[in-house]
């Protein structure tokens, strides 16, 4: 049995994951919990504290904690740091970073590249190994998040309310499909009030709207022209942001992807067409990227054998 280990945490808005890894790359322990984004979850600190407490069967040497909403330059992130340090204690070397950063590390196995992440929100993260990491987008739903699940859901609902206002017959079919997906009446005389009530009762409106992206993707797969149009516009935003990252770095770095929006064939194909090249398949998930960074923080040798052992352990997750 090993006498030390490292910890990696991937804390997003929907789910928080943690793994404990031995010096040879074996996964010793794993744990899941709810979301820990302080912008979305009022109980994020309790979620993170409960997850970290007593997770490791052996003493921890180092930890990489990738959290949604984290930035070393942002005063609000100090509380995130305090929560983590209070639980792990002074003997653990801790690196705090954004969950997007460890997702990029995982996607390219700690090599250079550009990660386009589009789930509920969206952000582009670029790492060329020569300059500080570059973020494009990631401004949140009030200022941006173009191409995200939330943006796609808003675009779909925008078509619905446009139809309810204008009653133009060209919009009726798509509006009906979205209203049915929400289990709301399709009769325009009833749908408006029902939609307003649906909006009022949501515990987490941003997530509820973002969830519509799955329905839009399904409709696009079935040939719905309105759904395809929305997803291709989303892809246009994401491709443009990747191109912006390349321009700012002065390098045509390879790109990869993460997040539920990229489960859409329409989005993947459109971004590929606009960038003129297919994406690199992500080599590891964000939690794998966190483990790589924590291992380096501990001074361990991260070679092919170590990565293969880690991949095997994470595949069971």
C-alpha cells in the first residue's frame, strides 16, 4: 500500500468529482457530489467540504482543485480557497485553478492546444506552454456564453415567443415542438401564460433553459430546419472564438472540445467545417487533467506508464 497520494477535484455547476491517485497512477479512491459553482449553488461550500473530508485513505502530498468560477485575480475566489485549505490542512501542497483549465490539460494530456467547452455555459481555453493560459469568452450568461446550452435554449425560446407575438404560420411548427418538449399547451391562446408560469416556477432557470439544447439537437438530427439553424449559429460563435485564440497566440494550435453541446453532430460538423479541421479527441477528462497537474506538483514522474494506469482507473468512473 502506498504511503502518499495526490488529489484532483473537478467542481462544475452540475457535478463535482474527486479522485485520489497513487504515485504509480492507480486510482485509490473516487467520489461524486452535486454542483459546487458559487455563482449557481448556494450550498457549494458545504458540498465541497463534505466531498473533501476523509476522502483519502492515505496522506495527501498535493492537490489540484479545479473549480467553476475560480480565478486567482477574483476576490470572490478567496472563499473557495479558504474552504479547500480549511479541509485539507497546511501539509498538502494545493493548486487552485479553473475547472476549464484542468479540462484543457486533460484533453491534450498537458500539451499545447485549444479547448472549446460548451455546456450550460461556454468558454475557450488555450494553452501553448510558452505563455500564460488564454481565456476567450466565459463571461457568464448575463454578458456572453454564446454557443452554450443556455444560449441555444434561449434561441429556441426566442423563436417560440416570436411566434406567440406574431402568430406567423412559418413559426408554428417549431414553436409547437418546443412547447411540447416543455409539456406546455401548443394552442397560442394558452401557451403564452403557460410559458410565463413555467419560467416562474423553475428553481434554476438557467439550467432549465440550457436543458432545451438537448431537444434542439434531437430535432436537428430529425431534419428540423429551425433547430439546425440555431445549432449552426452556435457553432459559428464557438469556431470564431477558437480562431480568436489562435490569432492572439499567433499559432494554429489543434483544438478539442468538451461539454454537452458538442454531443450534437450538427455542432461538431459545423465547427469542423468552419475551422477547416477535425477536432482532436480529448485524451482525458477534466479530472484526469487535474490528476496530471497534481502529480507534477508532487514532483512525480508522469510518463506513458503512469498515464496508462490513470486511464485504466478513470475508465471505471
